C-alpha cells in the first residue's frame, strides 16, 4: 500500500487530464461532496437542432476506487483502473497507458490468478492528439461491452442521472451524421468546495465530484434552401424559363487520423438530382463556400474551383460533388479557415414540361462514412426542396347562354407591371409561358393567345401574382365587351402548413377573377389552376357589368315596365281631357 501522499500525487496528476476529443467537449457543472462509496453524478448531453434524434451512449472505461484499506471513503491506491476488457486491450495496443497488476489467490483447487489494469501516469500526460487517436481506436475496438447508459435526444439537450463515478466514452449515432468519440469524467477531486446551490455552504478540504457536460458537434446532415431574388424560401412559385438558385448547407465531417496499421475511410460527397420539369444548368454553376456558419456565406468564403480540393461531375439531370477530404482540410488550414460547414450553390431552370408536374422537386444528398473504420458504413442523408408553377384556364361562351362555347376569340396577358407576357403555342388553345432557357428546341414566342374551337384557352407555366387578361378580338358574330375587355386575375398560394411557404395549391379564398363579362358562379380554383368563363354578346345588345341571362331578363322586364308606365300616363291624360 502506498502512502496517502503518493495517492494524492497520482490523483492530482490524473485529474489534470481534460476529456479531450475533436468534436465534443466536457466541462464541469455542479459539484457534490462525496458521502458514500456509491457516489453518482450526472452527465448532460447538448447539441444542435441537427442532433435531435441522435442516440447517445455512455461506455464506462475507467473505474474509481473510493474505499481505503480501513474502509474510509477516500481514494485507494491505485486510484483508477481500466475496465477489465478495456484494460486487456489497452495493455496490448497501448501498453504505456496500462500497468498490469497480478493477483494470486490460493484455493483448495489451486492458485487463481487475476489481473488489475492500472491507469498510468503516461495516460494523464498524453496530449490531445494522442488521446484523440486513442479514443477513436477504443471506439472501434469492439471492447466497450454494453453501454452503461443510453439516451435519445428528443430535443437539443438531455441529462443522464445516477451515473457512477469514473470515465466514460461517449458515442453518438444518427443516420447521415458523423460523430467523434468523446469522454465524460466523474472523478473525485480534493480541495475547497462549493456545491453551486445559492444557499450552499463553502467547504474547505473535502472530496467532491462535479457533474459533466458533453457538447455534441454534429458532423454531417444537410439542409436545402431556395435563394435569390425571391428571397430565402419566401416564395417557391416560378414560371417556365425562370432560374431557381439552390443552396445546400452541409456540416463537414470530422475524421480521425490513421494510427499504426489503420485505414481511415474519409468519404465526403454531396449531390443533387432534379426531377422532370427542371433542367440542371450545368457543373459550371456549382460554387462551393466554406465557413463556420450553418446557413449563410459571403463571397470571401468561396473555395477555389480546383479538382485538387473537389471534383464536380454531371450525373444525369444533376451532379455529384466529390471532395478530397485531406486536400479540403489542408486548404482550410492554409487559408486560416476553421470551417465547419460548406455551402453549395447551383441553379436549375423550369422547362416546358414544368406544368405537367405537380411538384417540381429535386433530391439533394450528403454521403459520409458514419464509422470511419468501416468502408461499408457509407450512408446518404437526403433532403427535398420543391418549387411550383401554375395555370389559367379560360372558356369563351355566349353571355346569354353560358353552356354555348365560342371559338376564335383572341387575348393578351399582362403581368403586374403591365408587360405583355410571351407564350409558346403547344396545341390548339394551349400555351406555355416562354422563357429563354425553358425550351430545348428553337421556338417562336407570341403574345396573341387564340381560343381553340371548343372555346377553351389554357395558359400554363405561370407564377402566382396579379395578371390582366385583355380580349383583343371577339368571336365571329359577337362584339368586344366594354371597358377594353379587361379581366383581373389574382393567384395566391395556400401554405397548407408548409414551413417554407408555398405548397403548390392555390388559395381558394384569395385567388379570384374580376371583370365585366365573368359568368356568375363559373369560377373554380382547383389545385394549381384557376378556371373561369367569359361571355360575349351579339352586336346591338349590351349587358350591364354583372352579365348573365338573369340580367337580360331583368333588363327586358324594366323596358316593359317603362312602356306600361308611359301608356298609363297617356290613358290618364285622355280621360282627364274628356271630363273637362
């Protein structure tokens, strides 16, 4: 048995060891005096929103001896010992960190030999890099056994209580994320002590244990946004030919350095595949930024477009961005960047088929090795972002008989700024909004929109907003309405609870049409299309602004009443003259 002085020296040396990891950190919280041999503490796990759902496990790797030879509650020599399975592994691969102590016990059956694996001074004096490699190796050793405690993060923080004194390897797992192992320590400490409570008494020269906090640094995960002139996800409605700018925010995974005879798999890929209705604008549009911000970047954060750091390869209607992980880390170090995120910016364009697709989606991904010691641990985490386009359907009818359709009418459509919108004719009475990059084959845009023989006019690929539909030519045998034949169209998107705003469904309460020749109760809002009927009258017959057959009858009735009134006046005058 060593002296108390020797025990204290060993203890103080070991207590100087901070839980050293690359992506997680530990620090003290509240301290509690040690009052029993079964003293426990708590470990609080904190992370970001990206860590919610992660499973965190505590594996005990170092034991604390708190009962001296006389049974008193104070550290025994040796103060710290490795868990048996862990100790055997440490003694074999890291012999400088474990002193093997042999114990022989005589029994009737013979001599029984057991071993204790003492934690050495060399372990307490190891630097952060050495400890980082050690903990990574230990995580992949298969010697951790059963977790002492496991918790799933239901929010960004969780506290694990009733944790026995010792040191714990902390591991975290979540699909698509990579975490480095961390350590949390509940070691006895000697000295002046304040329990931390407002009314607690300050105690001098006592043994105490402090609770620990582990901060998760999420490595992996992906978020996708639409940015540009329309703002960050503020409006996800677009027209054919419009360019959509996407931004991916991706946490850079952190992989350990390879130890002796180790192979570390450091895969880091990002990509996107666009659906029908969207055309990827090419690898030249892909730009990569790196910084410490989760969702923003500036021009100075742009990484050099070089295949030394990354390669962009076109993959169908999308791309794969493949990093050389070591080259990326070197570039960040040489550029004095302590970057934890990359931001990938690129564009796509709505094409002529956009209106045939309910949701213009595309699926982005980040691919990493969730276990850097296992090549087969490569996993993809995906995220979708959708944009939408809309349609206007008009039916031309006889105002006196709304069931009778009329052919041959012509229209123009103007936007909220009064600019005529160009379309491409794709069929009889069917037009798709023209965009310079929205059509593969050469096309001739037009502004004159001709109604089909069945009286229908379909306008596709437009965005939400306010429009003015103007009738420029009436059907044969009919006349143009008054007020320059203007119909006001308002289209707004219903959010449907979508946190990003648009959901591709027009709002039935705010989407509407206003004009002199709209057939009453004939307007419908169905999904992404607003439909309505516009009437025409024959020459010599005018309708008031409300339109419809009921108005015709009302007008005719008024004329009859007026005629009857005039006749009554004449009869009254003749009768009065005769009496005179």
